[in-house]
C-alpha cells in the first residue's frame, strides 16, 4: 500500500443518537420520525462521552438528522469546533406509520397480520402507513454516499438513527434487507466507514467502548 494512502482516505463516523425516554422504557416504544423528544440524562452523557472520544479527530464536517435527539447529540460533538451542523431530512429515522408510540407486544396483539408480514419481510412489508426498509435504503444510501464523496480525504461525523444505520451497513455488506433486524446499534454506538481509491468499506460497526452509560438492550433490539 502506498505510504500516502492516509492522504487519499475519507473516514465517516456514523453515530446513532443518544438515548431518549422511549429508548429506555420497558418495553421500548417505537418513536420513528414522528415523535421528536429530547435526550434524557443518560443520552446526554452518551453524547458527551462520544464527543470526548472524538476530541482528537480532525473533523471537517458534521451532518445530522434534523430530529431533536440527533441534533442534541451532534451539538455535543460540534462543541468547541468551528463547524456548523449540516442537516438532511434524508437521514431521518424510518417512518413507523400507525405503530408510532406503540411497543411490539401491543402491535403483535392488536395488529397481528401486519406484524406477521413485517417480521416475515420488512423489506417489502414496511410499517403500515409508514415506510418499508426498501424505501429507507433508497433515500439513505445515496445520501451517505454523496456525503462521503463530498469530503474526499477528510474525517466527517454523521449522527443518525438505528434503521438508517442498519440500511447503510446492509448496503456495504451486501446483506438482504430482510435480515437487517439482526444488526443492532446501541445509542451513541459508532460505525466507521472508509472510502479509499473509490471503494467504500465498513471498517467497524457499533463500537461502544467509549461509553460508560450504555443503554440496556431488549430481546428484540428494536429501540428506535
């Protein structure tokens, strides 16, 4: 590998937002893109710990979903840097439609056929009156690719959401979208993406070693 390979490398730190009340409730509640609540104390600590971890990283740009939980996380990362957070509606969390504000137990009991179809093939059978994983993939992958291509030879941070990050990981690993439920991303977990010589690769997924305030997981992993 050429000695100057680092000079032609772009690094993207793709970060899930810190925890909200819906993320830590038991059972967790689907908040999607319609519920726009703030980070709670643990989420703010997670964002601060992520910002501290990235202190020595020479970020050239910070992008974020416009949802409050993502923006509050991005603001912690941007603190002390001469950078303006750039927002993109294409990075919003999946639209969970009529399941917004509901937990999976309620959905299975009250909307059983839609629940069954969604868990059989979420790529095609999305959230009723909301989005499918194919639709999320179609908006997220081009946007993140555009951001990468716009920052050649730089380090950039992007704050987004669980399903958004899942869609990008599935794209990079060439995984069927029906299997993305097996990909878990903790609050403020970092996924590292590298673009070099025109090729984009996943380097690591859901790194959380920088966190002392980890959000408890649930059996389903569906904490949006």
